[in-house]
C-alpha cells in the first residue's frame, strides 16, 4: 500500500480544508440546510429562527411546532452546528477560541479594571440595584461606547435595546455621544430600539431578533429591565414556578444570541429588601437562582450618601475575584472619580 508523498499529502490537506470551508459557507440561509424547504423555512421564521446561527442554538423539542420529526429536527440542527463549528475541542484549542472574545469599555477605567478590561462578549452581564443607582445610565453609556473603534474600547458595532420600563432617552445618548466626539446623528442610527409591553412581548422580541442582529452588525444586546414585567405579572407563590421557567427560557435565548453573534449581553435587574435579614446588606436581586446562575458577571450598583458618586461591586464572576470601585454619573455619562472625590467619599463614610 503506497503512502502519499509530502506534495500529495499537502494537496490533499488543502483540498480537505477547501471542502470544509465550502461546507461552512454552504449554509448561508436556513433554506440551504438539508431537509428545510420553503414551507419549513416559513414555519421556522414564524417561530423566530431566521438565521443559521439561531438554528445551531436550537433544541429538537423547540422545533416540534414546525411539524418535523425528532430525527429530522436533529439533522437540521446538526447541519447548522457543523456550519458554525460547534464540536468537542481540547482545552488549548478552547484557549485559542477564547481569543475571539472581545471587550467593551464601561466608560470608567476603574470598573473596566475590576472586570478585567471591560464587559466581554458571549456572556451575560447583570447590573442590579435600587432605583436611581445608575443601571440605565450604564446601558445608555454602553450603547454609545460599543460604537467606538477598538483602540478606544469599542467594537465598531451597533446596539439592540429592549426597554421594559420606558427609561430609554435619546437626549441622554446625544449628551454622551457629544462628550466622546462622536456624531450624535450617526450614533442614534446605530441603536435599534424596541419597547416591550408585557413579559410575553419581551420574550417574543428576543426570539425574533437574530435576523436584525445579523443585518445591523449588533454587538450589544440590552434588556432593561429583565424582571420588571415578570415581577408585575406573576404574583403570588403559586405563580413562582411558571415565572422562573419563562425567565430561564428568556435568559437562555439571550445567551444563545450573544454566543452566536459574538455580542455583549447586558441586563438590568430590580431588587427587593429582606426585612428578616438583620446583618449585612438586606438588598437582593429579583429572579432567584435562575437569574443568578445564568448571569456570568453580576455587578451591584448603589448610591453614595450624596452627589453623583456610585459604588459598583463585582458580586459574581466565573474567574474574577470580588471587588468594589467608585465611579460617578455626570452629564457626560459614566466617569471615573478624582482623588479629591475619593477622599471626600472616604471621609463621608
């Protein structure tokens, strides 16, 4: 049995690379996937699957309403996954893949340092705190910062903003854009906005966002606030289980989008007080363990005793230690505090 010469082996290797590249490029639209005809594609779009990336993150059970068998559903999903390269990898290969994770600045160098250089793509970052603590201010600032070039801490991308509490203000965006010497008109054009009126509407918006994300180069997905509608609609202990199930599904859709499109996902969360807690901070985020487990990075915001000073505490991260930094919210946006302001804050304690 003859062995390939180095030249033949090289040609064969290049041919195989070209074939694998062709396989990846072959599935540009969901109609290109094997077993997906025009009728099936239409049903998939009605379910919220508009791109190959979103199909790769689907489960066979989620495709049941389309009317395809479980076996066929697995085949369609596997084809989509092969196109974007989801498979077993060695840890050293995973390390190389982690280099594709990007970061966006928060506007505060101190907070950026606390979260290892900025908020990272492919994960969910949660900001929680009382009203007026600066959660929505961070969201507005990130909408502007994401449009900065990489050398200034941005990703040259656009933002998708799902607003559940009617807190989004274009006037604030324009203020922040001017401070960063960006064209306010262009910045506003790069923000895709949607207001969610109910929890079901909120879930529907995210389930049908994949095509918009791909078409508009969305690199930041914001849900402000994640829990407001769920909290007001699911009242009483008997409604806790269905609320948590829906929240779980909603957050898993968000992380699937963030991973498929290499985007930063940010949610804000309301808080509740625990009157039976006599020691420590009695303020806790809504959503329980479901939200806690799915949010990779949790940042607790609280107001200082006076002025624009805010305290950001890193409560949870997969690999970073807990930390606390001081920042301020001004007309310009999120900024670092001066040494004098830090000294005054310390004296105020």
